[in-house]
C-alpha cells in the first residue's frame, strides 16, 4: 500500500511538470500563437494565403502560397521559433538565398506589433507583424533595396 507522502508526490509531480513547462515558453512568443490558422489576402493576381500551425509550445510552422487553378504554388515556408537565441522568424524561399532559411530575430514588440530584423539580408531587412484583431493582421516587409527604402504591406483576414 502506498503511503500518503508517496501518493501525494505521485499526484503533484504531473501538476508541477505542467506548471514548469507551461511557464517555460516566452510570454511574448505565446502572443504569436494567435497566428495559428489560415489567413487570406486579395491581390490583383488572386488570393494570397498564409497558413500557420502550432507545432508545439515553442514552434509555429507556416507557409505562404497562392492558388493557380487547381495548383498550389508555395511561395515560402515559414517557422517561428522560441529558442535559446530568442524568438526567430525563419522564412525559406525557393529560388532565393540558395533556398536556405534566413533567420530574422525579434528585436521589438509592443501593442501586438512584432518586429523581426536581419540587417545582413539583401531585402527585406525587417519583417513586421501587426495583429490588428483575432481576425485581421498586417505583415510588412521593409528595408533598403537597390539603394532606396522600400516596403510592402500584406493585409490578411482570417479564414479559419
């Protein structure tokens, strides 16, 4: 028969593990979990989609794509990681950067605006996500391109 202390330890250990692991994720990263889902933006060339999945408490994976008839054209694969080097936004674009991932480090966050930067990247040097509401977000890429300041905005609405 189990002693009261042993029984108490057996019951409290899972609770303690849950509390420790749930607090280990950066609270700023947890704010980014709102990205999980499918987002759509209308363009002249048709709808553009961004889809995010929460892989685990420290990773979101995503992809940006466009539909061309019945074909899905993947524009970039995305990862958001809460790791030992901070929070990273890591896009991988086929036919750019030798199809290698390019990390952008979170350098600022305020009022649901998250700024990621990689000053060594050709363009963009900054990627900014602004979560307007649970159903609306704006992504912005900006930096210097061909010696001039440049930027593009992407206005998404949640599909699901």
